[in-house]
C-alpha cells in the first residue's frame, strides 16, 4: 500500500471509521514518515493551544476623536507661530522691551587702571624657551587625551557595528529560512491531502 492511501489528518482528528482507524494505526507503526507527520500535527496542536486567548479591541480610535485634539495652550501657541502679523508684533514688542531695559540700566562706573608691575626676571634666563616648552608639554598632553578619547569612541563604534552586523545576519537568515519552511509545509500538506507522491 502507498502512504497516500492513509489519511493521517483524519486519523489525528478522530474522523475515521473504526476499521480505517485500525488500519492507519498499523501503518503508522511501520512507516516513519507518516509517524513524523502525526508528530508534527501533535506539535502544531500543542503550539496552537498554548497561545493565550485575547480580547479583540473594543474600539478603534479615529483622528477626529476629541482625544487627539491639541490642548488650549498648544492651540494658542500654534496660532501665534502660524500667523505672520502676530509673530511680527511679538518680535517688535520684545525688541522694544529689550531697548527700554538697556537704556534704563545705570552706566557702569569706570574701573581704575591697575598699575603694571614688572615681574622680576632672573638674570640670564630667557622666557621664550620656557613658554615654548610649556606649550609643547600642554599640546602633548592634549594629544594623549585626544588619542585615548578617539580610541574609546572607535571601540564603541566597532562594538555597535558588530552588534548591527549580527542583527542583520539574523534577519537575513530568518528571511532565507522562511521560504524553506513554507516549502516544507506546502510539500507536507500536498503529501497529506493526496497531492504529489514523488
């Protein structure tokens, strides 16, 4: 006998007459392919029964609902910024207030000039080489700090790039596996319902 002569789906759903059921049970004990199909049907039932029941949404929100209307202050703010005359008036009022405030401010009192005291310089010591040395040291310190910061940023970017690559590879593999699963399901269903038996 051929596997297409047996209705595994009807056997699984207890829809076969008793004689057909016993004959299919004997076939299942001897055929690993049909036994695997029955196991798949059992796993499918288990997966479907494990999905929790959820209530459908009671109401769908529409853009015209009152909930989506902006508040009073937000409407007033939008009206101000969307109206050129109002915006111009507000700008002129702020400029006028700034000019009045600036003109009413008391004039600063003059600061007495400080006497310049010449620093005592040791004889024979030039300041230019000391300044050059201090500048070179400051530049070197800054370059070291900048190098460390650059290395930290590069390592963070490399980690982020690696994580993005992994996620992309997972998505691509999921995308490639999905047609295989669909093919296997369609192939199994065609075999189950008496389709192609190659």
